[in-house]
């Protein structure tokens, strides 16, 4: 008898986040590639179904629902999940058909994944509707999910502070990884030119939200004595002027700051590979997507000293408090540069979707 693990792949149909879409595709392909004997992988997707370029091969079937993602999310958040059926269900995000079920007698499992806790950590930076939806969803997760995957022990501890004890007992830690196939492209220089970027700079990521830490990053750049440019990735559309204002307030000329939005994996790798260092001052317990990308391409990293950064980066970064980041940047681009590049490459080997998939299969076997 074949056991089928069905993965919720809404992000491959109507993505709300490039990172979630890449993680969904990368993990699902790894689940297909590492499936134990007698097991296979299928998909659950909203209308109109998986596109031809979804990036996942080897799925045995597709449960295509009649509604689009937006309506599906509303339905599932209300506990209405027609057409799903029973079996093993894994969601690489928090969206899942969370309904009452009998795991023991019906062999029905539902596992969800949380990548951030922004609705609790930085609620003032989110729309009220998003906060209410996130908190309502967590309540359903506590009630109906059989397990909750988080990417770090630091997030597991933070979740324990904001969630009900019933949910805490369900938490399992399975880390993320860079997007599958992330590597420096052979046309990296051409890609930088197409993005109208210089060939040498410091890199950062985030938007105008205070918790993204760009004010601290820009202050650190000035304090370090770096005289070149700064490239900021993942800037939300429309926030470019605000980024320039934050830089100016830190004493960094707007002409030296290049704000770019969400880039595909090839452009990200091209940009990061030319960075003298990647600097992050985000203090949230989110999974640090860009920081892990920087590891994958062997970039020196300077990070705010937080539990998440310590756990993910280990010895492959220079850690500092916010007011000491400038000195850390100065070391990372000078005497520590070669050592940090080697350590980043070594640390990156510990993050692979195949290893994550093995742990997901083990989790469902445990349940």
C-alpha cells in the first residue's frame, strides 16, 4: 500500500511571497526525491492549478480545488475545507485545511509551518486586519494541527511566550535552506549591470519598518568608514524614498544607496556574490532568508547579536550590539574578510532541503 503525503502548494499558484514560493517548491521537490519506499508526494492547490513552470517534478497527483487562493484562504480560516479528503497533509506555510479530525483512527494528519511571528512581535508595523487574521489562524493551528514546524529553536521559544500551552507541545524545529539551486550565475556581472548596480558594495535587506534594522545598518556603514555604495534588497514597492530618508538621517548620501525589490534567485546570488559584506540588524525571530542566501554564496556577514542569528550563523559571522555594528563591519571588510568567507561556505553546507525533507518524513512517521 502506498502512503501519499499531500503538500499544500498555494504559493506556487498565487504567490504572496517569493521566499515562501521558493521554499514550497524546494521542499516539495526534496520530499519527492527523498520519499521512503512505499511513499509518494502529491499536491493540494487552488484554482487554476499548478502552472507548467511550477518547478516541481515527480508529483503523483494534484487535488485541484474549485476556488482561487484568496477565497481558499478565507474558507480554510473559517474551518471550511470541502474536497480535501483524508490523509497526510503538510503545508510549507501557515495556510492549511485546519479542521477537526481523528489522527489515530482516520490516519489523517495536518502539519503547518510558521516562518515568522510578526503579528505578535511587531504588530504596529502591520495592518490590523492582518494581525487579526494571523492570531485567529494561530488559534485554529493550536486546535487542529497535529504538529507545527518552526525553523529555529529561538522561534520555538518565542512562540512559547505568545501561544497557548497546547500549541507549544506540538512544535517541531526543522530549519530552512537557500532556494534549491542557488549559486552564483556565470553572467553575474551582466546581471548587476542590468540592475544598474555597481560591482562593489555592502549589502543589506529589508524595508522602512523599524524592526528591519536599516537605520542601524546605515549608521554602522557610516561608522565603519566604508566609502562605497550600499545595496538594499527586498525593499517593498513604494518604500524607496523612505529608505533614502533613513540613510540620510544616518549620514549616508542617498546617491550611495541602491534600493531594489524582491529579486529572483539568480539575481540575488549575483548581487550578494559581489558584496564586500552582508549586514543585518533585524531583531525579529523571523527565518533570515537573505542571510542564509549570503551564507550560500560565501559572503562575510555582520549580524546583530540575537538568538536567531547565533543559532543560524554559528561562527560564520561577526556579531555585535546595535551600537557596535560599525566596528564589526570594519573588521568584516578588512582583516576578517577571508576567514569569514571560508566560514560562511562551511556553514552553508549545513542547510539543505534534502535534510529538511528527511526530517519532515520522520515527523509524519512519528505522528
